[in-house]
């Protein structure tokens, strides 16, 4: 599933294991990736159902998050009465250095063409399979 805006994108793709996904996001030269995000099937289904409502009604939001806190959140939101939409991602990655757990986080938000919602919905449904 790929969302593109002016100079920005978010890409979520299925990984090698069940419920494992790879995520990449960038806005201009600000970018990040995490190739091992765990998202349970029920959360993905709820996201697709919410995205169907957003696409149909042109209001509200659809939210998806990972099983592990602080690793991944995606929100697709209608931002005004005219039906303009935005995508917001929080992407995190943790690592250990000695006995310390260090975290890196990236937050990106951008607007995108609302006529892309049907395609985005189709791509999200494909992730369910």
C-alpha cells in the first residue's frame, strides 16, 4: 500500500512472516524505514473497514497501529469539509547498546489527493490476503 503526496510518501508492504510488514516513509529528505513491523489481522481489518467509511463518506479517519508500542501508527484523516485528506505516520525503531534500549522515532504528515482513496482502499484490502 502506497500513499503519495507532494514530495512525500508512506509505503506499507507485507513481509515474509504472517502479520509482519515493512514500512518506509519520507518527506523531502526526511525519511525512515522499519522492515519488521507486527500488525495483527484484526487491526488491519478494522483499518480497512474504517478506510471504507472514510472513502464513502469523505469524513472521519482510519487508524492502524502495530502490536509493539512506539513502532508504527498510521492515520488517514479527512481534514476539512471539502474532503481534503492527510496521511500521518509515526514510525519507530528500537535497538540495544550495551544494557540500554535506545529508540528512534519519525513523524511525517502530508496531504494527498482524495481521488486516490479508492486505490488506497483496494491496496489495503490486498494486504488482508
